[in-house]
C-alpha cells in the first residue's frame, strides 16, 4: 500500500516535471510551429540562473523564490533574442529552424561549460523543502510536491493568459489564422515575439525547478528535450490540455513500467506505447481545428 | 487545406527524427575492429636521438567526460613538469603532445593512432571510460605501443600493451564487500548506470554475495545520465536492505542522492557505498546530500604519507588551493613515474625492452608503495574505505592491512570461478 502510494506519487511527480518542461514548448512548437531544439538549453539557462542567484542570496529559500521569476526572465530574453535574430527569418522553413536551433543549443551548452565549468554545480534546496511528509506511510518528498504545485501554477497562469486577456486572444487569433488576424489589425510580429518570450520563459522556470531534484550541468537540457517533444506531439500539437494529459499519462506510465520492469526497459516500453499511439492517432490526443485555408 | 495537413504531419515527424538523433548522441559505441584502422607496420618511429622524447596524453577535454578527464590531464601535466625539473627520463626532457578524446571512443582510437604513428610518442597516458579503453586497445596492440590507463575498471582484461594503474575489481569492489560483511551487512541493494562497468561489477557482487550468504534484494540500472530516480529510490526504500552498493556514473549521482535523501534515507539508516564518487565529484553532488556516505577507492587526498603531502602541495601550488586530488588523478600521476622507472630499468625507450623490464618496478606513490605485476600489467594497490566528511574530503575509515596483488580475472577467488568465462 505504502509502495503503491509512493509509486502513484512518483508518476504524478514525473508528470509534473514533464509538464513544466513541455508547457513552454507547447506554446512555441504547438502554437507557432517552431521546432526549437534549444528549448532544453533555455531550461539549462534557468537552472544556472538559480545557481547564480544563490551565489548572491545565500539563503536557499529566498534565492529559490527570486530564482523563479529571474529564471523566467533569463529564459524569456534568450527566447526573444533567438526569435528576433534568427527565427523570424525562417518561419515557413521548419527544417531550417530545426537545424539552426540545434546549433544554438550546442553553442549555449559550450557557453555554459566555458562560464561555469564542465562539472555540475550544486544548487542547495531550501531547508523547508528538505525532507518529506508521510501519506499513509509513504514518504512524499517536499521538493516533488513543490514542483507539482509550481507546474499547476504555471499551467493556470498560462491558461488564464490565453483565455482571459486581450494578449491571449491575439495569440490565439494568430494561431488560428495568421493572415486573417493580420488583416484584422493584430500585429503578428508582436504576438510572435510575446509568445516566444512566454514559452521560453516557462522553460527557464522549469530549469529552476529541476535543480531541486537533479544536477545542474551544461547537459541538463538534453535530458529533457526529447521527453518534452514527446509530450507535445502525443498531446496534440497546439493543445495545452493535450500536453497536460499527455504529461501526466506519460509520467504515470513510465513509473508503472519502470516499477514492474527496470528503468531502461521501462523507457523502451513507454516509447513503444507512444509510437503505437501515434500510429493510431497521428494528430495526438487532441487536434487543433483551425479555420486556416492555407 | 492540403498544405496544412502536410505541415502538421511533418512537424511531429521532424521532432521525432531529431529526438532519435539526440538519443543516439548519448550512446555512441565504437567498433573496436574498425576504429583506428589506419594501422599498418608495427615498426616504431620513436626518435630518441635528440635531447627530448615525446609522450602522448589522451583525455577528453570536451564532451560529457571532460568533467572527470580534465583533472587527470592536470595531474599528468604536473608529473611531466616534475620529471622534467628533475632531469627528465634517461636524461631526456619529456615533450608532451596532448590530444582530446572528446568523450567519444572512436575519437580516442583515432587520436591514439595519431599519437603513435604521426607524433611518434614513446608512450601514451590517459583514457577513462572502459569503452574508450576498449576502442584504443586494438590500436595499441596493432602498433605494439604502450598505453597507461589510470582509472579503476571492471577487470577481466589484460594486454601486454596496456598498463593498468587504477584498481581492478579485487582492489576496490571486493575489499568494499569485505568491509560491509565485516560490519555485519546481511543484505544489499545494487544501483548502477546501465553500461559495462556497473553490470560487470554487479555480476561480481552477486557471486560474492551468494558465496558469503549476503542477500541481494534488488539490482536496478538507470540509463546513463538519467535524473529520474523516484521509482528506484522507492524500490530501495521498500527493500529495507542493510546497505546500497552504488555504481552510478556522473550526474546521475546528484539526482540519486538528492532523491534518496528526500524520502528520508540517510547514511545512518541505509549507508550507500559508491565507487565513482571521489573528492572531485562531491561539490557537484552536493555535500549536504552525501556527507557521511561511504566510498571505495585506493587513494584519498587526506592520506597521511610523505609522498601524498608532496603531491597535494605541488598540485595545489600549480592549479590553485581550491582544487582537490582524487584517486584517478593519483593513479595518472603515478603512471608517468612508473613508466619513467620502467624506462630507466630497461635503459631504453623501446617498447619490448620496457615491457620486459616492467615486472617488479615500484614507485613510492601518494597512496603508498605500488609495484608492477608483469604477469598481468596491473599494479599492487592498497584498498581503502572512506567516509565523506564535513569539508567534502574523504576520511579513511578502513584500510587493507597490506597492498593487494592485482587479480583482474579473479583467479584466486573460488566463488568467482564462473565469472571470467
């Protein structure tokens, strides 16, 4: 029983990490159709932001709380620069963006190595996040609970932004029909920039969050990028609710598979499930109905 | 309408393709037979007529392994500098040629070939991962050249062209098990990264446990670089084992120890013995997370020997007071001095003469006196169990009473009879 609860929570927790990593991607990849291979490196930048902030504010609790908005800003600004300098020149050439952003990812990794050194750095978890609470005998780590909460807050914020603000309405208008939005007076340039800023900023926040459970190294991003794409693709391109369901489904499935087999085999089984699923439903869990004529 | 459909079908495909490319990056496997196949003649081109002689260092200075291998490069450089300052080898100054293995076994094989054939180095020092060593082995054998390999490894190998100055299994893993048995450990849980060293090490541990009546309650592998340990940690906690034997590599250790601690497991309630965490790795893993946990090595920076005090002082003077020294660094430092001693005993840089002279050559290393075993080209070492202290250094809590003869094929252990096959 104890183990069952522990495992259930492990699945939810893994799902929340996947969701955080994929949320920003579901905006930039999903809404804008940009395959940003540097998304993982924006996460890494967020993680190193947490490290730098902790050098300045030595209290781990305060520094974590400062790191979250700071990580958002750093990720967002990197995204904005990438969009302004490179991506806006190649919006209708997905293959080119794929290669260009992969190159940018390698550059960012090397930059991190040069600035912070190749060894991973230590970001301390605040005292109030160390330890765990017991749920029917199963230990629920507080760091995991925190990440789950953070993922839900980010999700709520994003949904609110998209559904209830003029900015969100413009973003959705551009996604549904770019030309019509533009003729209706929506500045698609500005909308693209803001979408990219927010999506990349969310990657930065995800980066701050994963410093609590893993290592902060130049390779941090490569650990998450594949899973993040899987979540977005399985969830259905451009569908936030699809990404949410896919993230938690993949998280729970992986922990079930991993528990009943081994970590490596579990991952293989999960990938098989995704491949079979996409064979049956190539559009993902949900598909976007656009009014686009193009 | 048609165009939209095509585009939408394309995006997931492209993402999936890129994902495959990325996944492939993590697991490049060299084919030893084809690697460095530019070999040809085994005639040496080493030039010893001048006032200097060339030696090669081959370490990953970029890529995932750079974190570890650059430290080995530093200590090799220190040894070369010291040897040159004290008159060189047979009166010749060492001229170091350094190559970057870039964390890729194929690159190691190719660069080793260059060091031997183009640079005409008298001996090559370096390598870290077993896959890099296995990729280089055929190159050194085909060219009849010498490689000094400074890292603890899984054993079950011996080549007349490689000198192994790190621990083999009976100088690290078996003593660690002896220590645990001595402490009354009745059950173990094995956690490792999914590649050759942990799998071989765990085979040995299973055989040992079966023979000594220790129960192995679980054996779990995480993909290399994995940072998700919830499930493994849950399994470990649920097993209620007396101790955990950890053969995880690199950054996975950070995630493992963090998550281990977060479910309430401690060094007191369930100690973890690690074979890949040395002084260099402690800050990255986070001292908070590993303080009080155990390690198994043959050398620690805190060892109280005159040779070690000199080594640590010289290293800090050259590279900064904040730097630490670790087992593989010490083994690399020692390897250059052992080669020097072999050359001087042979009174020649010729590979066959050095090989013939190797047996019995010894050096007062920082870890204590080490002696080359000419039978298997490994060296005697003194196994030590350490405990990570509050400064991030490692204190010796147990030490083998005498240096242990290398036995890479575990031929002298009854319970290991079936392993070497």
